[in-house]
C-alpha cells in the first residue's frame, strides 16, 4: 500500500473510532433497554458477518435464523432480569430444538443438517451469547448505582483496547518471533507480552481512579494482575480465533461495514471473549479483595 493509501486508511479508522467509541460508551452508561437494544443490533451484525465467514469456509449455517437468535439473546437477558440464570439453561436448549426442527424440514438427511445446526449454534453463542454477558456485567449485583455499574462493565472493554494498543506498539518496536504465524502473521510474542503489560498498568490506574471511587470495589494486588492479565490473554485469543476463521474462509475482513476497520466482528473479536471471562473473574476475585482505606 502506498503512503497516500495508508494515510487515507488511517483517517478513516480515526473518524470511525471517534464516532463509534462515544456511541459504545453511551450504551454502556445508560444500560437498561438502551444497552439491550444496542447489544441486540451489534449481535445481529456480528452474527451476519460470522455466517458469511462460515459459508465462505464451506459451512452451511441457517444464517437468517441464526441472526435472529443472536439478536434475541441480549434482549432475553434484559427481559428476564433476575430470572436470567434459570433462563440461561432454557434458552440454549430451546434454540437447539428450534434449529433441529428447521434442519429436519429444510435440509433432511442429505442437506448437511449436523453441520447446519452446529455452525448456527456456534454463531449464536459466539455473538449473541457473549454480548448477552455484557448486559449481565452492567447489572453486576455488587455494583450499586449507574456509575458503579458503568465502571464494572467498561473495565474489560478498556483492557481489550489497552491490550490492542500495547501489542501494536510493542510488537512494532521490538519485533522478534511470531506468535502464531500460520494464523496471524503480523502478531509477535513481544507484542502479546507488551499488550498484557499495558493492560495490567491500565488496570492499576483504573482501579485507583475509577473502580474504587465509583463502584467501591477493588482487587488485591495479585488479584488485579490476575484479572488484567487473564482478560488480556482472553482478548488476544479471541482476536486469533477470528483470524483463524477468516484464514479458513480465505477472507481478509469479516465485512467492509466499518471503513478502515473491516467489520464489526473485526473490532469486537477480543471483547467477545473477554466479557464472559470478566464476569467469572469478578465473582472469583473481587469478593475476596477487601477495600483498603
């Protein structure tokens, strides 16, 4: 790519980021129906992109039904409120039954029904399922009030951003051995380590100036390192998983929806992995970390 082309792409990336970031932060701040509706729309777009990749890789998903189901999951999480744990067992089972029935009538024995069901279930869980956890994070029971809930749900998202930035600059500055060249030739081991270190540094600052004063929650020193490091690793794995899927499908981006960025899935691949991990780690680490004066 020429210098002018790179400059134009950079401008596009910056403009899209300046528009998308405030919208995303606004959704997280307002919560409730606004967040649920926003997550549903994002899940539908991500599912659409995932099924495009799956089809390019030779899969045969029920794309339209999968997109609808992916959008329904965050809405169902919002609608069930305190009943979400019980509904969490019912919804996946119902989705599988619906897909099996559709496969029976539309595909039959010769229409790759197992492939269709499995790929569709994966797409729904990968997009709508993970984003539905985002709503659960915004409703984290030990965060009281809008500021506290916003601080809790923003934390893993911010760590993913920090990891991406740290990995990019450290990887370019240090270089060295590739992380997984068969999957993502540009990523280096130094970049992966650098991204995790930057995430831990950002986590320390975030806890001190945001999580502690706004949410009255904190981690022990080791707990904070474990939380930030694990979220960083989860996000990087999510990035690599999407790269693996795209390489299998022989496509560069999940779509061209976001100029300079590719698709929605390209921007959220790390966040999709980080959200469920963050919820589990909050339960495992935050409650064991008493607040210091």
